[in-house]
C-alpha cells in the first residue's frame, strides 16, 4: 500500500522557472492538501481540495496553483519560482471529516 | 496569542528515560487531538489520535488530553535512540487542522 506518493524527491530551479510537484494517493481520500515546511515556521497550508473539481486557498497560496481533475492526483504548480519558495513541500490526504492526515515524504525544492 | 504553542526544543534525554512532550492551545473549541512523529527528511507520520479528555496508551506511547487546562501531552516510556525525531501536535477546529511547530527530541545512547 503506497499511501501518498510525491515526486520528485528533490528539485533545483532557477528564479523564474516553472514546475509541477506531483502528488498521488491510493486511499480513495476526498480531501487532499499541500503544505510547505520551513525552519521555525512549522507546516503552513498552501492549497487544499475537498474533492475532484474543488480547490481552495490555504494560508500561503500566492505563487502556487492547483487543480484536482481526479480523486487520486493533486499537483502543485509553481508559476514563476522565487528564492522565497525554497522549502520542503508535503502533500497530505485524509478520508472523512476530522480524520487524521496522511503525509507523503516530501519534495525538497531549492530556488537559486 | 497563538492558537497552538509547542516548545521547539531541542530536548535531549538519556536512553531509557521517560519523555514528556507538551502543547497548549487557546481555543476551547478544539477537538480531535493528534501527535505526529517526523524523522529527518521524511513526512510526518501519525502516532496518536484521540478525542476525549484522559489518557490513551499505545505501546510505549501515552497521549494525555486535559481540555479544562487546554493542554495535551505525549509521554514516551523507555525511550530509545530510534525515538529521536521531531514531534508535532495537531488538533481540529471546524474541520481545519492546526499544527504546533514541533519539538525536536534527541535520545542519547
């Protein structure tokens, strides 16, 4: 059972480049979300989705886009990478309301 | 006042000791409390999930919730070097999950 799978594990971008971080889950979870984790800042919610076709902004959405065309996949797009987006990105999903989040193992992104 | 407060540590204890990790929260409406463990370069993994006040035990781990004091704790008995990790508390408010910033724990062999 794979759970939540994130690719790539590591990525280096130059300022201004765009890229997509992939997230897939095989637990048939309706809710999926993206977090970034920075030293001293904890986990901060970027975007989330409560089902296919539905997305909403979290705490720090600027510079990121998401879409949810299937239950399984929830990609995160960086439109024009900036050094401030250097971080570790985690995708997480959960089943019913108030059930715990299941996390992937993250993508480490460096923007130079 | 922050919604969830957690001492960042690091907390260093000798192997075999009992570890106590704590979080305080400000909103009495919080419910469904969780503890996650995060190893270096890995994602957070769920350790404990509880709703009511009182204790919940799972092996060497005990989660304690005191809703009257707005205080939750995670106790680790017979601590092992493999317990060295960052521990995050988390709780639900109206279907929104709030995380503490995590406590770094080092178990010294």
